């Protein structure tokens, strides 16, 4: 019975969403609704940038969405139902998930414990245990708040963005018209940052495709529902990013995502060698785009989110980039994703710290 109810909700919600998005992408005077909004904002910033949104739109960065596979629609229905809960309730559920990870010593707790020992050796055992508990609770909130961020209306999500620190940095960078690269580490509510960027300017988001095609379809639909352009982390995707930056657009990249062997280089991170993507600094050097770091603090008691932009100067190499990420992670260590095997690949002759025994 529950499955039937989910399927019914799924059909009603997704079909309605599909029709609404299809109508929103109908061309009017050569530009779709999302890009007309971006153009209007650009005009308020500077005349020099007014062509960027139309240029990106002309290449069709958000075509009429295709119908999702059944597995994706079913999963979205479950997300949609959970997303009707208040944000504070979802965060409480995330806290419970974090408690379960710690209580059962599941993978998330074990990996986070190793990372905190590596990166915060100066803490004593009680301090590190407290940070571990806080980290797992915040990671649980990262998971459960997706139900809210991916399914709630734009007006509701936007209303929960309480603070935008450093917004003039971002708006001035857009106005300069030479492209903007946003380095968004796995810190805080990075999915909320994607939605903020999408409401402000046309943005391309680089991602590594998951193994299951239906999961990729679901993620791209949810992340792109406010206008973001998902771009695969592959050769064709890099060319797309170069074009967007050349046209003065905005590109968002998770710079601390572990690259494949041969696609990165080792650089210090919290004093430890970490395989680090070289794509971000190379793009910055090649395009001359403005580089900004950004993260979204998750406010307590379900109050919402605070977007924060920072200028860390030129990013010459992976070591410079990692140093900037480390500085941000130290601002709010409990909200960094320590459950990620950041040091899983080590230089030759060194063993992964996550191996047991």
C-alpha cells in the first residue's frame, strides 16, 4: 500500500514539475525565463555582462527536461514526502543518523575518526570525541536536508538564506565579465550554495557521474531545477567549462573531491599528502577567471543557511588551493565532510590510513 501511495505521489508531482519546467523553457524573444531573469540581474550590475546569460542560453544549458527513469521517480517521491517535514525536524533526523553511525561504529564513524586523528592531533581524546560526535551529526544533516533543498519551492529555499557574507565580491566578479570560478569545498550545506548561485547567475556545476545512470538523472534534475547546468567531469565537460568562462559565466567546482589516479597531484592538506585535483588551478591559470571560495554555514535549530564568499588571491597550484580549503575547514570543522576518505590514495610506499590492522 505504501509503495502504491508513493507511486501515485510520484506521478502527480513529477508530471506537474515536468510540465512546469517545460513551459518555463519556452523561448520568448530568443531567451528563456531563467536566462531573462539572469539578464535582468546582469543589467543591474553592468552593461558589459548583459550578453553572458544569452550566450549561455543559446547553447541550451537547460533544455526541456527528459522524463526520469522509474527508479529516479520513485526515489524523488520519497524525497518529496520527507521534504514536507520542517527543516528543523529533518536536521533532528540527521542527528539521529549521526548518533547511530557512532553507536554502531559504522564506516562513517570509523573514517571520520581516522581523519580527525590525522588532522587534529593537537586535540586530546575528549575534545576529539566531541568533535567526532558533532561531525557525524552535521553529516547526517547534510543527507537529510537534501529532501528539503531538492524538493521545496524556490521562494521557500531562498527565504532560508539568512546571510550572504561577501556577496559584493561575487557580484563584482560577475560584472567584470572575465568569468568566475567558485571553489566550493565539502563544507557546510554545499547543495544550498548551488541553489544560491543558480538564482544569482547562470552557473555550470562540475560533477563526477555516479555509477548508476538513474541516480545521475535524479541528481541532475534536482541540482538543475533552478537553472544550474550540470557538467560531467570528463574531457567534453572541461571544454564546456572553458567556453562558459570565456563567455563570462560562472563555474562551480568541489575542489577537494578525490580525483582518479593520474588526474591529480599530491599536495599537503592538514600536513598530510592528499591526492588533489589539478584541474581547478589549471583552469584558473588558463582562463584568467576570478577565483572565489564559498561555503554555506548550516545555522542551528533549522534557522536556515549563511552563504559566505572569500577571496584567497591567485590559486597557482594544488598546494595553494588546499591551504585555502584547510583555512575554511578550520573555521567550522564540525561541518566539514570528514566521513570522506580524503587520504585514501597515498604516494608510493605509503599505506592508506583507512586500512585496518
